[in-house]
C-alpha cells in the first residue's frame, strides 16, 4: 500500500513567472517595409500601357 500511495502523489513543478507579451510587437510586424521600388510586374504593365496609348 505504501508504494502505491507514493506513485499516486503528483509532483508540482514551479516555473518562473513569464514576462507578459509586448502588444506592440504584433502590430509592428504587420508594418514591415517592403520593396522601395516598383516590382518588375508593375514596370512591364506600365510599358505596355504606354505603348497602347501611342
């Protein structure tokens, strides 16, 4: 009986308190800068539209 009692007792593990998440990080990740020039697709589209108008 003594052995079964020892196994049944659950051991609690104390973890250090985690720091709260910064709510501004998620918003900042959405605002990451993209390319600072027009894409090749946009450049090709512009060339085609200029030729069509001539």
